[in-house]
């Protein structure tokens, strides 16, 4: 670099948004929460799909994940049915899951989503959001007691839960036959966040004469 060249300031090179300049930006909006988005709660920068994509930068990693997930679901190519996101703390896992949620819930016609999906045409489909920090183990009242029960309710309400009710009440996993009946031929996207924390809670719950012991890596 030539000597005596004055570099532009950060403000000159990257002008902050108006809410940042005015000091009206709320710090809690930095805490992305997939469960709140699924419930329609929380800051609209996350819950409103148009605002979400407007304020999200289309990184190559995010675009690749979207292509791999929905490429399989829309039949563009045969991708893996299970994708595990691995990033450090604050690396954008939950943000990525929220992007996938909005695309599955509303399709690719969301204003601003074209920067992320390219030529993929995504139609709205079933989507489930399971967040370990939000879910209790063993349930309460007549609500679901397991991840399976919660998943079934989110997919198809009472009709879905009835299929797994026996397993859910006994806190055991349903068989493949039941799951095939639950999913049928529908396109479904299952999003799981903070699973390790859920398993930590589940490890202390007695099931029959045993305890639910899990071995996992965070």
C-alpha cells in the first residue's frame, strides 16, 4: 500500500442503519430465538419474514444451506435428509434456522428472499421448530411429554398427536410405521435447536425402572 494514503473511516465505508445512528436499536433484538419466531413473538426483525431477509446478509454459507435443504424438499437434487450445523458460539446457527423456517412456512415468494434462494421455487410446507431450552421434559397437564409428541402436535395438531399418543405418554419413541403415517407423503422440515440442553434435562427423568441416559457432544 502506498505511503500517506488515508483510509476511510468505518462510518464512511459502512454506514450504519438509521436505528443504530439514532440509538433506537434495542439490544434484545440481537438474541435470535427460533421458538419465539414459530410462535409469532419477539422482535419483528425476526418474526416478519420480509424484514428478516431485508436485514440479513446473504452469506455463501447461508445460501449453501438453503440450497441443500430445499433442493431435496423441492426435488431439484437428492441431498442428505439430515444436516447438522456446526459453528462456534454466535456463529449464526439460530439465524440460519430462522431463515429456513420462514422459507418453509411462507415459500420463496417472500420479498427479498430471492437473494438467498436463487432459482429455487419453494412452496409453503409443514415446518416444526423444536427448541430444547423452551421445552420441558415430561410435559405438564395434557400437553406433549416428549420431542415426538411436540413434533406431532406442530405438524398436524390433535390428529398428529393421536398417532404418537401412546409412545408420548410412556415417554418412548414411536416406531417407523407410526412416523410414516404421521409424515405421509407431505413435505416436512424439522428444525431442532439447543438439543444438548434438552438432553441434559431428560437425563434426570426416570422412565419405568430405568433413567433416560444420554451420551452426547455439545
